[in-house]
C-alpha cells in the first residue's frame, strides 16, 4: 500500500491539496472546516481526499499508524499547509457508506 502511495504522491502536482477525513486526531471538525473555507479559493486543480475508517479498537490502533505514514507522505510532498485534517466527529460510517 505504501509503495502505491509513494507513486501517487511522486506524480502529484506541487500545488495539489489534500483533505484528510478521520474519526480522530484532526485539527478541526469537518463542518467547521467547510464554514472557514467559504469564500476562499485554491488555485490547485488536483485534490486528494483521504478517508480513514476504523471498524474496531484493535484494528483501529494499527490503522492509525498506517494512516499517519500515508499522511506524512502527503505532507512531505505538498507541505503541511496544503494538507487539511478534519474530524468526522462521533459519526461512524461503514466502508459501504463511504464508497456510496
């Protein structure tokens, strides 16, 4: 998985942006991010949306380490100011709901 992420990040435009949606460890709630972004534009034509879902406590801890590695790669390429992290809050989504 990480080698695929590396290839994806390597070809990302330097002005790309990334939005990380997670159930925890976010700097801002998604709804607040939407409100703060109203009226602002980004000149980027490439955006990555990274969604991390944990379906159990045990797997969640392992997934957290993996998600950190993925986000680190995007931050290294794009810079931390071009990677926004938003919390999904207490809302829980299944993989099928997210895919829809």
